[in-house]
C-alpha cells in the first residue's frame, strides 16, 4: 500500500472528515533534503472535520500525528497540514 493511501485511510478512520485531500508533493522537492527517488517523502494534507471543533492549532496537529502513528510519520520527511473544522 502506498504512503498516500495509508495517510488517507488512517485520517478517514480517525476523523470522518467531510473534506480530505492528500497530495504527494515529493517531486517538487527534488534535490532538497529528504527527497527520495522512490517518491512519497513530502505531503500536503488538507482536512475539514467537526472532530477539530474546540481544538487549537497545536492540538489539531497533535491529533493528526497521533492518528497517523509514529511508524508512518517516521517514513515521511515533510508533512504540511491545513486543518480546520
């Protein structure tokens, strides 16, 4: 299974988002630190979910990292998050 699919599956399960967009942005980082020729090293994620209601920015980021798990986070070089209710 691709990292992109793993990210999508774990976030859907954890947050039941009304909007979820996971973009593999690795190619635009070619030549930068952490780039992997195999791809799937840099991601942009946009989530809109009621699960974030009442959470501040830091709590939302922690929740996403927790949902993805240390195993998956450890295989990703960069993760840009756009999180809102």
